[in-house]
């Protein structure tokens, strides 16, 4: 959906930081606490903030600029993992902010940015020289809609994406039925999927994992033998997406 830049701002530097931003071209800027919908409030005092300062989607700036991603637990934990390990860390299975109404399932992939020209080969140096994060914002349904619309794949397959855990009663976070491109209205649990002939593989995004299951239409043998292509194509697209973020 977008890429955003979130600098690291300490509690002691907050007032000066907000003053510099207001003096540039964002006169109404302030650091705000993340909220799923509606208006957002100025953040309470914290030791550190990661406010959105830039977004590649300019028309939506008023809904996101200044929002402190560190103020939400799952996002904050992913930022700290990215910082400490110098990896792409992912806040998965989260609710994206919607300034109007409704829920949007998605995930954020965070890339750590360090002080230029210094080594960050230890935990101490990475924490000391950490400047902020670049975050890629992905809406799960929109991402898979785009993949399935553009890929040349068998159409008579069911597709189910599950959280990367062992919960056998977990419902999929994204599902398609075997009747063309219509999204499934009856999610299948992981346990129910295991009883059907299917192909499965992990889908990785940074340090996050999902499990993808593809159920072919057994009445059409060619689709059964080609349904593994769905797994391969989606895996390749995820890898290309993350390589783009690194570049």
C-alpha cells in the first residue's frame, strides 16, 4: 500500500523535533498515539517514539503523518526485533489503520536504518546508532487479490492462508473458493484442510511466517497436478516484494 519513514525520537528530543517539523511544511504536526479508526490523540509521554514523517501515498498523509508506530504493541515489538538483529522484521496478522471505518487485516515489514558510516556489528552499536525504520504496509486481501489477478494459475482451486502456528482450529486469514475468483464465504479450519488432498508450503515475509494451503478440484486432474504452481508463484512474488523493499 505504501512505504513510510519513521525516525527514532527520544522523549527528551520530542519537543524540539516537533518544532522543527512544524517549521518546515507541516504546521499541524504532532506525535500521535496509534488508533485503529477515527481521530488520533497526541501521544502521552514515552521514552521513545517512531512517528511517521514521510509516506509515499501523499493523499493519505493527514491520516498517518505523526502516528507513532511504536505505541502499538505488535508494531513496537517488530521495530525492536529489526533494530536488534539488523533484519527485516514483520508485524503480522494486525489490523491496519482505517480513518473512516471497518477493519483491514494486514502486516508491516520493517527495515532498520542506522547511522551512516559507522559499524553496527554488535547489539550495543545497533541500539546506539539506530536512526529509525522504513516500513512497508501491506493489506493482506489486496495483496493476494493482485497476485491472483495477474498470475496465470488454475482457477478451480481453493486457497487458504493460515497464521504460522499449530492451532488446528485456526480459521484462515485469507481464503478463496474453488469457483473462480470469488472469495470464500466459508473458511476452512487447518484441521479440516488436513483431511483434504492439498498442497501446502510456508510463506515467509521477513521474520514472519504463514502457512498456505491449496486445494485442487479433484474432478479435473490437470488442475490437481498444476495446483502446486499456486504455492510456487505466491512464494516467488513474496520474495520479489521483499527484495524490492531492501533495494
